[in-house]
C-alpha cells in the first residue's frame, strides 16, 4: 500500500507509482469524495466534457431536420 503525508499547509504529494498508474501529469485535476463511512476516494479527472466537443462528425450528405428527429411522430 502506498501512502503520503499531509503537510502543515494541508498539501500532499501523490506517490510516483500512483501517478504512473493513472497517467497523471502536471495539471491533472483530482476529484475527492468522502463516503458516509469516512472512506476517501480520489479520482483523477482525465477529461472534461468540453474536451469531447467536435469528436463526432455528422455523416456527409445526411442532414436531418428537427421534425425528423421527433420520436413521437
């Protein structure tokens, strides 16, 4: 088990082996969650939903109007 220490300023260092496992680089954001029993879960936030903008492209030549998308017609 890997561990780290919290400094007087409330800071800690993520151990190198953990950083390697989650592919963390400088600037990687961490999301901290505390469960009702006191367990702390730390998750590396790899991407924002905004990073996914433009990933999917519409098929060329196939345009669909809003009315055609209505599932209740």
